[in-house]
C-alpha cells in the first residue's frame, strides 16, 4: 500500500502557514486544529515545517520574544518529503530513521498532503485487523 491510499479518504485543504506568519499566530493555528505541525508554504511550494518541537526549542533559546518572530526565521527548513507512490512501510521507516513525526506528501513540487506517524500506524493497524478477520473467516468456513 502507498501513501496515496491514506490520502484518498481526506477532503479539504492541508492546514499550512506562510514564512511571514509570526509564531504566535501559528501556535493558535496548531491549537485550533489540534495538530502538532504545519507545512510552511511560499507560493504553494513547501519551504519548511513548523512543529511543537520547533516551538519548544525556540522557547528554550529565546523565551517569550520567540512568539513574535516570523516563521521563516525559525521553521525547520528543507523538510524531508515523500511522494504519493511511496510505500507506507517505507514512509514509516523513513520517519523512524530521521526521528520525525510529520511528512509532507509532494508531487512535482506541489504539496498533496501532510501525514503524521499516527496516520501511518493507524493505517497499518487497520490493515492487520482486516487481514486477521479475513483469516478467521476463512478458517471458520
């Protein structure tokens, strides 16, 4: 299975931010949507990611003044991405090796989606449960 299968059931735009947005506004966005990270877009091209980890690092280094800084100055630049045809297990492996929890899905430079490690784990668990149910049904028949 591929990342495209996970994105298939989603609708609506990806919640994102711009490099000129200040950290305070993006924190409000994270809280409002109950998410842990956002892709940072410049003219619809992904230029970074801002996550809870970035916020913790900022607050430790700069204190409350960090909240007024522009996202472009403090985001994680050059994010690791994947393509829609990436296998779910390959994406999980990549996230584990790089110690990241969010992965932008990009095709031809365009952001198609944004997945979390939780999305991938849920997908795998659902598949395993479906396979187990099919095996039980097969054995019972």
